[in-house]
C-alpha cells in the first residue's frame, strides 16, 4: 500500500494570532480543516496509509483527526518535541514509513493536483533508485514568491534556467534520509540540491489551482473561493 507523509509540524508564525491557540493545519477553509483537504485528496488517489508529523500543540491534531477511520485511511503520528524542519521531520518519521518510496506533502497547502499521478512516480523510483531518488512538483510563482525556487529542464529539476516554485509536493526514496540522525534539525533545501546536481531528481510543472496558505488574509481568500 503506498504511503504518504503530511508535514504538519510548523509553528505558523505568519498566521498568528490564529495559530496562538490552534495548530495551523486545523484552521478551516471551505468548511474543512486545511489538513482534511490533504487527507481526503490522498485517500481518493489511493494513499490510505498516512503519517502526520507534528510538534506545536500536536495533541490537538491527534484529537481532531484520530486514527483516520472516518476518512477511510490509517493515520499514525510522528511527534517532534521541537519542530525539525522538512528534511529533519522526514528523517524522524522514517520508522513509520517503511522502505519504499513515499509521497511528502505539506498540510497547509490546498491544491487541485491529482495525487494519483504520483503512483507511477513511486513505482519508477522503487524500480531504479540508483537513477532516480525523488520527484518534485513545481507550480507557477505566486506574487509573494516571484523569484521561484528551481528550474525544470527535460523532466529534471535544475538549479538554473527560469525558476518555478516548489509546490510542497514530492515523492522521495527513504534512503535519501537514512543518514540523517533522528532529532536533527534540517531544511530540505539546500540539502536536497546535492541530488538535483547529480541528475537524480525528476520534476513536473503543475499549472492548476494551488495555494500555500501562509497568512490570515490568504486563509480568508481561500475560504471565500471554496465557499
């Protein structure tokens, strides 16, 4: 069964004061919690074994979502006493994710991206991990990040060329993170660029609806649109 990790350990500083009393993934837009949109989209695509990492008020996330039965998934949790950033969070959750490639998505994005498209990427990385170790989904640069993050050429991620924005959606091989000691604080970038430079990271450009909900104004705008 394909697995996915939903990242939900961020403090949500830019979302304050809303996140002073509630973890950011539990904030609502369109009458659903942000993280529920992700759970339901992953389940629809066939990802029913899900791990959620959390830190700040993490117990509230577990109380709100439970074991996942009402979403027809299995939910397990990776707690971080102190938030470990993306790469550190993935490394911490590895014991729950197994030896096969898995999807990693942020719990605070909302997107029309069809996660079922990633099933083929999971299989490709599993077949030939020596050639491909990750796949990143890129999106058009939003106004608040006009410079983008990375390029895309002939289906591979690059550090050169016109830049697009990393959409916080990826497939990764667990071996990438095996040498990161549990409890290590580490951002995904620039650490992951070593694999990009080696030509082992594929990518795609998704042009559909995508929101990274970072501020109260962005949350309100998404809520209006979904309503």
